[in-house]
C-alpha cells in the first residue's frame, strides 16, 4: 500500500514539473505586437513626433554610383621629332589654347632643309609653267610635259615633308584646356626623343564621368536621363546637373558591369579638378507611380500591418496592404490616402489615441 502511494506522489510531481516546463518554453506575447494594444494604453502626455505627407512616387526613383571626374577632352602632347630643347613656355596649371606653342627644339637643320626644298619646288613649278606654255604652242611633247609635272609634284611633296619636320620642332597644344602634367625631362638643354610624352592637357569646361552599373540597374536608366553629381571633396552646395550621354550595348568582359557615361557642364569652375571622386544619382526611367511609405514606419499588431497617421493631434492606427518592398521604400495598395500624415518616429511609444505634436518634414514619395 505504501509503495502505491509513493508511485502516485512521484507521478503527480512529474506532471507538475512537466507543466511548468511547457509554460516556460511557450512563446511570450510580444509587448509591441500584443492583442492588448488598445486605446486605454494611450497616455495624456503629448509626444513630439516626425511625420511625412503621403504622396506617390517611383519605387526605385534613382540609381547611384561612384567614380572619378574626367575632363570633356584629355590629350597628351607627344613629340613627333627629336632634338635638343631650346625653349619651354608652359608649366603645370597653365591655361593654354589649341595651337599654342608649348615647347621648341633646335630647328636649325630642319629650317635649312625646308628652305632648300622650297627653292627646289619653286624651280620645278616654274619649269612646269614653261613646259606647259611650250606644249600649247606645240614646241614641247607630251612626254616632256609629263616629266615636268612629275618633277613638280615630287618637289612639292619633298617641300611639304620638310615643312612638317620644321613645324614639328614647335610642340603645340592639341586642345583648349589646362596643363595637368608635365614630363620631368621637359627642360631646356634636355634631348627630346620622337614619341615622347611631354605634357597632358585637360579641358574642364565640361566634365565626363564613366560609371559601372550592374545588370539590375542598367535597365532602369535611359540615354538622356537627368543626373545629379556630388563632388565628395567640395561643399554639398556644389551640385552639378548633367545627363546620361551613352550607355554600353554590352557588359565589360573583365568586370561584368555595364559602362555608362555621364556628362555635364562645369558649373563650379577651377575648384573642380580631374580625378576628384564623385557620387552620381541618375533618375530612373518611367515607372508606375504608387503610394510610397518608409518601410520603417510599419508596425505589426496581432499579425496585421499598420501605420500611425496623425489625426487632429492624435495617433490613429491604420491597417494597410503593402505591395513591393525595396530597401526602405514600400508601396501601399490600400489603407492610405494622398495627403495623410504618416508618423515615422517614436513608434514604440505610440498607442491608439496617443496625443502627438507632429512635425511634417517631407513627403513619402521623396524618401530614399
């Protein structure tokens, strides 16, 4: 009999312990999303909150990418001759015009060769005029005329060649712009070799930025799309507006990204330099505009999704149906109307009917 009592007591204790364990392991009702979320929880304190006016917008309003600034045109000054440098007329930072002489090498031999070739050409030209006159009178044969023309053409070719060699002794700027680089060897008395790079000229009247976009981004933009350019090292008010000038027809085989060119006039001036880092924001192509809200403004109660709307100084929960989510942007298909003020701060402290003082800081369609 005593043994049966012990067994009964043991089974009763086991049942009690099992019941306590199940209670401890069962999920607790979340204080934020509990079913006890009622107007009775609202206090009398007026809570300062931030709100956004509900508007429509694109789910993906812009595409962002970073790169470095280049000039509209960039060109190296390359020597087409060789010889001792006699004069140097430029320094880094100088503004130069197209055709302006930057450097001269010794042209003594080149000048003499050009003058000799010019005299030979003049002689051959005069001989040709004489033979042509005789040929009209019948005093010169066709063969003589042909030989005279050939000699004149050959002399002219030699003169033009000698003239170019002489002109190449003066290195000129190929474009308008400013000198961004100068070869260390560019000094009076140094020997200049053919094909040597002497300087780099950059035209910064307009800028050009080459971006690399992914395959999910490239389909969102079109040629001609507006672009806003932020120069990282300059004050934020130095904003440049440009447009997409070119989109690659295929990806770069080495990176898999798609090259995109953005061009813009230089509205900043000399403070903007080639090589500076820039962030470019490009407007996306046409998309259906929908009601947009910040994803972070959505709260969950009893498995349903709500946002708080400011209504006559009180927080009113509105059940919504959301559509597509992209980062902190969510489309809303029902529950909200254009012009509603959605509360976006202090959400954990809000209850239905909580008194609030809302500061409307913008529009939901403009959030990024």
